[in-house]
C-alpha cells in the first residue's frame, strides 16, 4: 500500500461496468501500515503534500469513488484530484532526465566485479593482513541520551555546526579507542551522527521527503517513520566520507565505511507509484555506487553496504519472487562493481530465514556477509551442512544483541566451533548478530571482550591442531 494520491479518473475508466448494487468499493488491504492523517503534516512541502494521501485521505478517496460510480460525482473533488495528478506528472522535482538515462543504461548488463571472490579475498588479505577468525562489529554503538540531545539540538539549530562536529568527533574517538582496547580487528566508527539507517541517507539524497508525524507500526509497540520517495533519486554530494575518513585517521586498523544498501532504503520507505519499484531501486543503487567509489578514493578499504531488509521485500506470490530477487541482487552488485579487488565489500542482513534464498545471497557476490544467526539456533548453518558451497567470507552472529544478557567466552567459543564444523576456517568471521545501537555500554563492553577472547581461544586451538 503506498501513500500516493489515487488517480481516480484513470481508476474509474478501468473498472468493468457493474450495477451499483453489485459493487463494493474498498482499499486493497488494511490501512495499518499507512500514516494516519496528512492534516498533521504542517511542515511538509505544499506541492509534495498535494500528491499524497494518508489513511484519512484514502477513506475520502474510497468514498468519492463509490459515490461517482453510483452517479453522485463530486466535481470539485475530481477537479482537485486531476490538478494534483497533472502537477506531479509535470514537476521537474519528480523527473531528472540524467538519472532516468543512467538508470535505463543499466538494463541488459550484469554489473559484476571483474574477478572471482577467491581472487579478491587473496588481494584483500595481502592489503589488510587480518588474523584467522577476524573480529568486527556490525556498525552502530550505543547511543546515549547525551548523544541524542546533541543531534536534536543541532537539528533545531540550538548548537553550531562547529560544536556538533566536535561532539561527534569525541564520540567517534571514544568508540575507536574502545575497539582498540578490546583488540577488535576491523573497526567501525559507531554511527553517532545517525538517527536512523535509512532516514540518514534519505535526508542527503534528492527525491526524498520526510513527514513529521507519519508513524506506522513496525511490530509490537515499535513504530517507524518511513521517508517518502516522491521523485528520481540522486546524490548531490558525498554523505559519509567526512566521518569515515575522520575515524580512519584515528587508527592504523582497517575502518569500515558504513552504508545502507539500495534494497533496504527502498523497502523501508514509502515508494512512488508512477514507475516500477526496481527502477527506483536502480536509481538508489547508482547514488550508493557514487558513495562507495568516493569512500574507496578517500582510503577506506573496507566498505559495508547493509541489506538488512532484502528478505522483507520478497513478494508473497511465489511466481513473483524470482523477478524480485533478480533485480534486488542486481541493485546490490551495481553499488560496488566499480571498486578495486583490494577493496573489501561487506554486507549485513537481519532475520534468519535465508535458507530458501541462499543462492541469491551468494549471487550478490559480496566479499564478506555478516548475518543474524544466534537467535535461530544456528538454522542458517543447516544450509551449509546440506552441501551448499560458499566461498566468500561469512560471519554468522555469535551472540544476540537484542538481549541484555552477556554471553560467556565459553558459550561464544562453542558457537564458533559449531560454525567451523561446516565452514572453512579461512572464510569465517566473528561478530555479533546486529548493531549495538540499542544496548548500553555496560552490556556491550563485556560481551565484546568475551567475543574477542573466544576468537583468540579458537585461533590458539587451530594453531595447535596444525
């Protein structure tokens, strides 16, 4: 269900003639995942707002459509609707010819990196010189109340840009020093500047708008406020290079550049309905590709492109799943097909139901994939026991970050041992299940300390076995 205003005239022309007493007009599904009321959006751009319909507006549209089919057409409503459709169709804010041309040129090409993952991993190891069972984290570190306050006040223009950069730099330095103390091999900057992994990028890409009150239920009591993709997507300037290079300057260890992938940005947004979803996804992929290549040029040799929501977009109809996976995987490959063999591309995926799409995951051709595993009782590993060959780096999560419970060194070591029974030693990574944003430092520090200790214990055992 999208939040775009209904093209009522077009819809009426497509409805087969039925007598009014035999026709029921309704939405195609529940309005649960549509924002409540556009009236609450007092700061949203007026032109963009005129193209949208939240739940309350959709009910009005359904009513107007039903009345028109019964011979009681509201001429004023239909006139306003037609004007909004015409405005959207002709607006230069919606169509960017350069973006359209670049996205169209993608069709018919495979966009794969020039060499095999095995050859790339050899080149990367020579550059990075990582130990067996390298340790890393997924990206985010705990976001304290003070950190959230600084971001909030900067957005409200209550603190200067200089003060904001100073505060974020101090937080990044703290996170880098902590990881060095814990002896983690591949570091992250902790993402203190980010409020949300999709909104952060959407705010810096053209073609996106943001509501103030467009909350929808994600699950349970958790709600999200998805960005609105209203037009062609492009990247006006680098989005993460400043913070990533700052973090890399603080350490001699590899620092991961952290990006959200095109499929996840698409699946966690309200998406325009005037072109196929895959075309919008390709546009986002091209924007992320520009960012990936700028990070590499700036000296970032490990770049993670999260595709946390790749599985979420899988259509319910089995007949449509293959097409979705084809363009979703292609979109990911577009983002990193231009980097050198020595640049190590990571991706991360949430949720544990991957066995049925494992071949698509392999086809993404990432150098390393970190993936949620611990909450599923290692169900992910069963696919490798069944004979699926996987030659890229892989880091099935060794502990569950969704729980405050701190896993022991022995427990993590046992998990790694189970992984080594089905995965080659030279491709296994050691990492948590997911990002650490929602945890407290009192939970994160001992958990990561035990994780690193478990990796070192297994390294010693493997060396002794040789």
